C-alpha cells in the first residue's frame, strides 16, 4: 500500500471510483465516521480527517496496533486472535484496501499503536509518539494507570513531549482526533475525556498550517451539532486554538488542580480580581484566558466598548512582600501566572486599574464611577493633584470653597448622612492644605453648613460623580506620580514626576507647580533603565535627528516610568492624537 502524496489524488479517491459500482463514503456524525452507501462520482467532504490521513499518515501506521486492550475480556481475546491470524495480502495502493480498513485508521482504537501515525524524521520521535498515545489512553481510561501513577502525570507527559518536540504536535492532534472518533470504549467517560484533553492541549500548542483546516473542520463539525455531548467542549477547543494562534499558547506547566478540574469537566474557574477601593469581583477564567481578555471583560462591565479605550487599563499582580510591581503583559496567560504563584505559595492579588488617561470620563456607569473614584481619591488626599501658590501668596477663597465642596462630596460618598465634624473634615482634605484650613476655620465652618443641605439629597454614586467632575478639570488629574531626582549638568534636584496625556511633567516638590514639561512626541528613542551602585535611573532622550538631549531621572520605579511613557507614546500614535493645546518644541521646555 502507498500513501498519496498530493491532495488532489486523495480527494479523488476518497470521493469516487470509476465505473457504475457503489461504494462507501465517510461522513462525520456524532464523533463517528459513519459509512453510508453513495453512488460513484459523489464528492467526499473537503478537509475530512480521512483525507488528511491519506495524505500524511505513514504507510505502516495503517497496520500497526498492539492488541493488549480490553485485558482479560472475551472481546479482547477475540480481537487478539483476529489480529494475529487474519490473512495478510500485499496491497499495491489504496484501491486494493477495503473502506473499513482505511476508516479504521482514523477511528478510535482500543489498542496502543506500535508506530506513529504521521511520517516522522527519527526512530526517537517515533518512540515518543507511541508514548504519547499510551499516555492518552491511560488518561482516557482505556489503559490502566501504572502503580502509583496519577492522571495528571499522563497530561504532563504529553505536554512535555510536545513542548520539547514541536514536530510531534501534529501527531498529538491526530492521535486525539482518532481516539475521539467513533469512540466505542468500554470506559464510559473515555470519549468526553479525550475531548477535554483536546481542549486543554489546544490552549498550549498550535498545529501546523497543513493540518489546521482539517483540525478546524473536525472541531467545527462537533461544535455545530447540538446532538453531541461534546458540543460545548468542541466549541472550547476552537476558542483555545484561536487564542493559541493569536497569543502563542500557554508557557508554564499547569497546576495539578487545573488538570484535575479539566478532567472533571470544569473547563473554567472563578478567579478573584480586585478593583480600586478593595472591590473584589470573580470572573470565569479558562485555560486560554489572557490578561487582555480580563481587561476587556471588566471594561465591558464598565460600559466601555471602544477597543482603543481598553488599552488605557492594565492588570497588575501584587505579590505580598514585593516592593515593586509592573502591569502584566496583555498576552500573558492568567492561569500560567496563577500556577506559578500558587506553586511558590505566594499571597497575591490581581488588581485592575486605569494606567493611561487619554479618554474623557464617562459618568453613566456606576461601576466605572466607583473604579475611577477609588483610584483618584488617594492621590487627591495626599495632595498630589493640587497645585498650590507659592508661600508668599495665599490660597484664594474660590479654591478653598472648591476643596470644601469636594470634602463634603467625599463625606456623602462614604454614605454618611450627617454633616462632618471638625475631626472628620481633617481626613477629607488634602494633607498639604490643612494649615490653610485651620487658619480659616470659622469661615470654613459657615460654608460647610450652607453646602451640606445640597449634599444630603445626593446618593453615594452621585456624590462620587460630582467629585470626579470637579477634579477632571484640574491640570494634574489623571497623572501617575513618582518621586525623582533630576540629574542635569552636575546638579541634582528632588522633584515629582507627573506623567499624563499632556506629557511628562517635572513638578516642584512643595507647590506642584510645573517646572519642566515634554510631550511624548519629543521622545527620540526608547527610554532606558540604568542601574548604578544599587540605584536605578531612567534615561530619556529628547529631540530629533539634529538636536538631542538626554535627561537622567533617579527614580525607584524606573521600569514603570519608562513603560508608562512608551504606553502613552503607542496609544497616542495609534489614535493619531496630537497635543494642540500647547506648542511643544522638539526638546524639553522649562515652564
């Protein structure tokens, strides 16, 4: 027998024979290859698993199966005798084989294989392919586990083989398609376990381009048939495979708990995520869920549908005991991260927040208001958002009244239904203006009394929304703040770096007045992080091809500073947003 080497020949043979005779053409229904008699000339379904087998299976795979399945059973003994004693005749080509002999090669086998299904380059890969098939059978319950062996070890065997030997990934997919086709196992859960394993593997590895249309056809056939018990699992297979194609597949060994859950049919888990203000939500997280999916899911709960706006939010992993944290990469698989953290017995929190502030606030969603409010208010109370006059100039009455209004809104937002007392007021004002408040205490108390009657009519969400409406007009609203030393021309000056949509702003450490500002369009090259003698610096190069200037910033969170600048650059380029409110030169300017 020979294997066809071109698709046209295989399609022609699978579809018809010459003459007026009838023969059997395969159609895949309910996980099986079912034979139905069709007249000569009928076309075979394109991209069927059988067609792929005729193109790519090795010749001896059409004969080699062990006969050790169904150990001790009458049926097993009969199959062994039949296998060992049936007459062998030399077949020159596929036309000399019966349809049953061919379709058996792409249907479930109760026996382990003795050689790979596909043509492989070496005997070593062939042995690994046999090991993989055996592990599949043990996991599906069609072979007994070895002494003290766990099902999870079978999965690890398969994943490790495919991780180290990409050439075997198509082989694995073919083995799983074979074992889930027309599955007649005596083990009740064999078929569905095979499908669950197929879904799990699809979250880790992509098949080759040559196999992809056949694999997708196989999965799609099951996914669209509501008569099939594996319909939902097949849909998950497709989703996982698409995710793997897009993001590259899982990279870490899954936890034993995850494998056990997959085996039991729990293809996703409720994972905890934290929002600003300590709000906790649980989201279904599957084997193929990436950080970008979680960000999109939470954004949609906030009423955001614009994909460009999704990019303004990030997911952070805060590990207890770690001093610094960075946002997770958008293509990172969540359960890869969770498995690693739980393996190391880390206490961790997955925290969602806004990291870039180009889009205007939307105050039509209660969840959105809650998230932004709880993210902004800590910086407000620390005094970072407030630009104060110099010590020679007193704060205006208008500014003081605005701060008092915000304080009352904060008090109402907390659910309080009484006017704040003097001690409560001290916790509702920015730390940097407490002295000014004490100096104007009598005037402030009168103003508070007048305002409170208006506040009591608001519910908590309305109070938060009004607070945000006031703050969003402030120049430093939506900034990320870092303590820095700016090193320039042998001078070091302690300052605050505020990064927002207008650019990177160097602030006076006391008044928060803007000393220097540069737009993101002025950044000439990627920012670099430099470590010298245990101190981290961020080097930022400004200018164009003719004029360039490097500013070195000493900052503990240097990686976060450079990442944030790059994120703003990328988002503003993608949205073709340009600052027109100020005329920025190509280099950093002093205000």
